[in-house]
C-alpha cells in the first residue's frame, strides 16, 4: 500500500533491525528508518536492504526521531513500528481498516483489550501504564486504553499539524492529548506485543515515568 509509510525509530538495534526488516519484506509499504548518524553499527547492519530509506535525526531522543520522521513522510498515512520487532506487522491491516472503513484519524495499538497482551510487560510498566492511562481519561478525556504504547497508524497531515515538541518518551502522551484537543477521531485496536528480537530496552521505567508525569502536568496547565 503506497499510501502508508512504516516509521521505524532505531537506536543501537543492529541485532534486531536486520531480522525485523526481513520480516517486513512481505509488506509492500514504504519503510523509513530514523536513527543517529553516529550509530554506524546499526546502519552497517542494514546496508543490504534496498527497499528502505534512512533518515539521520538532527536532534537526539525517541520523540525527536518520530517527529522528524513524521515531518519527512509524504504518504497519506504513517505507522510507527519499533525496530526491535516487538510490534507485529500482521496487525497493520486491521488498524488500517479502522482508518479506512470507520473514518478514524489515529488508531492506537493497545495491549490491554480483549485478544491483546504483551510478552514484554512487567509489573512496574503494567502499573505505570494503568496510572498514566487513567490520568489521561480523567484529566484529558482520552478514550484510548494504552497511552504508552506507540504502535499507531495516523493521517500524516493531521499529525504534522499538531506541532509536536517532545524529544523523549513524553511523545507518547503528547500526541494523544494534542490529538484530543484538535478533536481528531481516535480509537484503540487490540495488539499483542512480542518479546524484542535482540538488544536492550531503551526505557528506564522510573526515570521516564517521572518525565511523563511532569509532561502530563505541563500539558494540563497549557490548555
């Protein structure tokens, strides 16, 4: 589907990304890899793939990679899908159906719906996600059920217009909150998070959780 670009943020993913790109060969979407130009090991690990585009991010951080990637994309739709292979591309077709058949602007993957789940969640991340999702519902009127899972498909132009700023993992909460304030149509879709192929997690649950809490407070007072 040429109207969709897979946006793949990658940071030190030389173990997982080549294997995941092999899996993605069966999916005829554009593929944009966003990473640090100094991450030579990851870049060298994917040099045999000729169906990808590599964008070297100007600013550091997970959020910066996604924002710069979104601003670079020209297709009607984009899908954020992580380089570690934890997000199953088989679920893209169902998410696209929500966009195309139910006239949604953003479809958020959720690990906390019927027929969903995670091989990666632990007690700390489970409780933290529950708390932040609850805060999102109470203080921002969000109806999504998994606020910290960034597996999503969105309409590119509408997301560009949100003027997203978060350079780090606060991106996860900034996007749905600003989308709600713009009255974009959003829905959750059941997804099953797989275990990562290789490498290490980039998230520090306690530190990044604190940053996300501060980010939500800041957005609440900047209505």
